[in-house]
C-alpha cells in the first residue's frame, strides 16, 4: 500500500474510532472537518510561505454543567498512528508537534464563524483542546498503552488560546470505552446518566442539573467516572475507577460517595479494575469500620470491572 493511501486509511480509521467515542460521551453532532482561516500568517507561517488555514478534526460546543453560565468549546485533534514512538524522546517530539498544530489553530479560532455561534444561558467561554493520540496496532496489550509517563516534564510553548489540554491515549480511551460500555450493557443506555459533581463553580444557578447524558470534558482525564442509574424508581450512584483497589483509597471513595447521598436514594456501587471479594475482604471490613453510618454502609456494593467466572462468589 502506498504511503499516501496508508496515511489516508489510518486517518479515516482514527476519525471513526473517535466518532464512536464522542457518541459514547454524549457529544452528539460535533462539527467535523473544520477549516479555519489563519489570521496570524507571519506567526504561523515560515520563511518560505505564510499559513493560509488551519484544520481541526472536530469542534464540540456545549453549556458546562460544572461551571455556571459558561460555554465550553472543545477543539479536537485526532492522531491515529501505527505504533507509538518507542523512546521517550520520540514521544515528546511527536506530542510537541501535535500540540503546536492544535494550539496555533486555537489562536485563530476566535476569528471563525463557529466561534460566533450562540449558546443560550452562557456569558463566559472556555476553549479546551483534546488530542486523541491512538495507536491503531492491534497486537496484544496495545489497547492499554499509556504515554503519560513518557511526557513528564515535557516543555511546550504555552498559548493563552487554550484554557486546558487533555491527551487521550490508548489506555485512557480504553478505560472510558470500557466504563461507559459496561454501564450501557448492564443497565440499558436509556437509564444511564453522568453525575455532575459539585465543583464550587456550579452551585449559583437555581436551574442546576445534577445528571445528564453529556460527559463533561473534565471527566476525560479523571481517574473516577461518576454515573447515575435509574433502577426501580431509585437513583443509584456508580463510581468506576481506573486505579487499583487499596484500603485507604476505598475509604476516600466511600467518603466521596457519602457526600453525594442527598442526590441518591438507591445503592452505591464502586467498581475497581482488580477487586476480589475474598482477597480484599479484610481491607473492606477495615474501611467500613471507619464510618459510623451503618445505614449508608449497607448500601455499598463493590465490584470488579471485568469479572471472570471465579469472581463475586462471596457477595
């Protein structure tokens, strides 16, 4: 396969992968394949030619549920490659390239027609960047490859055009995909919503929403995804974490869940990637004994993310 055709096919695969993820996030009908005129030609061009336009794979605009009266414009870059660079230097070099591509586009974004689009009930705006860097190689283990440990201390030219930048690599994409897919399969997509945490920035509105179908961008990089599920007329809180089971961590999650109880009347389910009901039973008892509310503790159920036939027999 010629290089140009291979690159095209890889790009199309990346777009389809990310389109499916965005649908799972509830980011419905994003603007795709956007071309933005460059208004900073001298800065963004080079000595031989000026920059005429910027390409952005997707832009998703929505009213934030975590920050009052604020719209969030998410600029999405999709990078699908056959294998990640093998060295830390290679990862950093490619990341800088991808970051520069998105950040320069963000600098010209305010001059675009999409920027002028109105969103009811918003007065402020955040512009956030997301880079989906996908390794499309499907050999064993690649779905859980992480790049973040190779990007410690990476230095990039910061821009005021982006309020935040999130990198979604294979490991992160797999966690999000597994978590949301599990919820839809277990409880039915129509019954599953995201729970919108109290951030201290979203409690001034009398119209505040606690549950909804849109995943906040802030959750893309969170180690915990909070869900709300309607079961027999009661709201059940479900926390899925990507971090391994630990007694002190369980205490933290129970404390977090307890602070949400005014919004829930049903069970509290906490899902770990490695929970084992027999191996962790003593740690669970110790964690439970730290709380005085027996009524609340009785509501808690602990589960494993992807159980096999040996799990859950002691429940």
